[in-house]
C-alpha cells in the first residue's frame, strides 16, 4: 500500500463565512474540533459539529458554510489501496482517536525533530486504518441498528406527537446527527418519515372506515383538517374525499 499526504493544517475559520465549491486530486479529511455549520459533499449536505469529520473522495466537489467560529484540522492524502474504499460522508469520532492522531501529526510537523518524516508516515498509516474502521466497522452497523429502531418506533407511534430531539437523545445523538444518518439510510428526514407513516395510516382509514376526513386527520396526528388535506393532496394528487370516492367507485 502506498500513501502520503499533500498538506496538513490547523486553523480557526470565522463564523458566517463559507468556502465555495472546490475539489482535490487526493482524499481529504476535515476534522471539526468545535463549531457548527454545514458542508456539502457532492449532492449531499451534512450538518457538522465538534467531534465529527468528513471524508471527501478525490475529485469530489465540496463546500463549507460556518454558522459559528469553527476550529478545524484538515489533511489531504494519497492512498492507493483498493481493498478498502473510503465513502464520502460525515462521521463521528466518538473515542477521539482521529483527533488524537491528527494532533500527533501536527506536533511532529511543527517540531521537525530527527526522523519526523518517518514518524509522520507511521501516523498517517494509523490515521487511515482508524478512519476505515470508523467508516466501515462496528459503529456503522450500530448506526444502522439505531435507524431500524427509530423507524420501528415512529411506525408504532406515528399517530402520537413524537419529540424528535428527545428520540435522538435516547439514541445517544444530537438531533442534527440523528437527522443526517437517518436521511442517509432512508432517504427521508425523521419528520418526513413520520408524515409519510401518518399519511399511509390516513389512507387506510379513508378506505376501510366511514370516519370523516376531519376525524381521520386528528386520529392520525395532524394538527387540523386543512393541514391534513394539503399534505394528503401533495402526496397523492387528490383530496381525501376524492381519494375515498375513487376507491369506492372502483369497487362498486
């Protein structure tokens, strides 16, 4: 396996600022020590916060918007091992392993003591191995398991009012992180997934009960009938009443 790094920097970027679309010839890892904001990698926008890092593939366009002052460590490196592929994305450094390795690299680079280049090479090797483990190892499976749990919970209690921030906290995540990986796995934000389940429940009630649209709306967790009708029409292309009448007409 051949690997080397192009650059390694540690800086603080001002809040309410951005870096426009750009790309690099090699992999880039951006570690967010603290701060909040968003980064768009390819077509996906991720909300970052302290203790997260991104992996960006060679040639992939990405940008960054800092909501608050953000301390970052970023490294661009070459890596030719096709056995393990780094996927674009935002990941959590729960144990602080990635940050620790980057800080050791910064220290070696700053001191330039005898054989610092050999030490840097070894630390980069460790960084690549640790990153691969986080991106494709048990933590990734744990995230998948938590998405499955969240989906089942929302399906079971879709007609109730669910505090998404509280649900995220019960899984050990901030809401921004929870929303990110839930959408990455399902294609929906948690709120969108909840509405989707409510609408499916509403369709069943319209077709197989004689309850009014208002009764269906309230029992399925919508605030009121107008809100329900608007969302229902956006989803199906017809009003709740027209949806029911079309079904009845087909089954006469």
